[in-house]
C-alpha cells in the first residue's frame, strides 16, 4: 500500500508546491512501532477491523525546534479510502497559505498546533467529501527488481565444537527472529554509521550469500540483513567479523546514533560524530552489565534540527553555541528521559 501511495503522490499536482517538506511513513505492524510514526507528518499503521484491511492514520508529528507527537486523525480508514484521505490531507496542507509566510514554520504540525486536531479533521473531511474512492490496486504492481528470493537453508560450512562467547553475545543483541520459521533478521553494528568502500564491496558479497542480495538501512543507523537462514548464522558472523562488521551490542547504550554534524553538514554547530565516537568508546571501556542501563539509547544532533533524533533518545544531545571569553564556543544541550 505504500507503493500506490508513492505512485499516486509523486506527480500529483497538489504535491508539487507544498508549503514545505512532507514526510509519510507506513508500517504493516499494528503492535510494534518500527517506523517512528509519531514524528512523521503523516503515518499509516496497518489495522484489521471487522475483517477489513485498513490503517490507523496519524498526522502532525515532527522534531527539530518544535517537537510534536503526531495525533490520531482516524482510528481506522479502510484500504479503499486511504488514498482519498491522503489527498484530502495534502489539499488542506497545500491550501494553508499562512504556513508559506515563514519557511521555518511551514509544516503541517504548525497548522495543527494553531487550529487544533478537531478543526483540522473538519477541513480534511470537507475536502474528502469532494474526492471519490481511489482504488489502489492498479498502482500496486511491484517491479521485478524488488522481488527477493530468500536463500535456502543449507548446511553450514563451519560447525565449531563450542560456540565462541563473542558469537553468543552477538546473537543476543544483533539477531531477531522473522515471522517465517527458520529465518532471522541480522542487524549490523556500524559505529558512527561509517562504512569504508572495501566494506561496502565485501558486504555486497556477504548479502548475496546469506540474504536476498539486498540490505536495508535502519532508522537506528544500522544495516539489516533479512531472510538469513538460521543454520547459516555462525558462518555469516565469521564472515562479518572478517570485514569488521561482526560487532555485538546493536541497539544498546553503546550503539550511539549521531548525525554527520560539522564533519559534513553545513548547518552543523558541533562535531556530533566526534562526541558519538567518544561516548561509544567510553561506554565500551566502562561496560555495564545492568540490563536496564544497556537498553538505553544515546542520540546526538549537531544542531537543534534534530537529524540525529536526539528527541527520541533516553539521553540526547544537540549542538549549540555559548558565549566564551573569546567569542562563541560549541556546546551541547542535554535531554534526558
Ligand atoms: S541535526 Fe543539524 S548538523 Fe545534524 S545533520 Fe541535521 S542539520 Fe546537520
């Protein structure tokens, strides 16, 4: 259902000159928010109601200098209606001329903040009543390039008598079961989100052997290999270790997320990658065994814009500048909770 949305939206006249950017997310999982739905302008969360497929619809989320959690626009919109609701929402956003006065405030969350979700819903329904049903099925055909063939579970190449502790640690934090029996999702720990060109080529080889030949980047600055046969996990781990991508502790406190900051972003005030590296090294050096502490997330943005998702962390930092004796010096604001 995301594919028809994209195809319908991309060249739609309404989406060509929005007041500003508009981010949409979809998830097929009603019980686990794996898309950060609350920080998107528009989010669709799959639901089934009375045997009918549809979505819960959230609007108006965002971070940056005005963080807002998306609010529920509808608890359920059927698949026959989600494209027409989308068009109605685009219409309301596009017509909000007041948003065009200040680029910094030209987001749908600002409109909803000003008029309230009830009034926003009224505006959407007014538009929606003029839009007929839009059937997504003609837009659903998937290009062959996206068809994936999972590898067959085959005999492992290596079968150690005793599994190394490092492998068990990696299994505990970097491997998740798929709903398809016998297959796993493997997350790679990628410090600072940096891969070398050699690692890229080697990773391409690895994912052709153990996965579908493609990988996904994740919102947690990790790389996910899907459809990994359970029987090949040890072989995969060994091959990942050889290219320095077999580190454990994905999605734990030491797996610090940071935006590029001053390394490459012209808006950066501070070296968020530098701070991320320093915190990670320190956390590894002083490793905690407290399971609750290990679950914490540290995220860093090099300025208040929040690309490092500092709003969504247990411990967040954003770059700032403070007055020093000889002028401004880089600093951080710290967010807890
Ligand atoms: S948070 Fe700021 S410094 Fe970091 S990538 Fe975004 S704009 Fe650049």
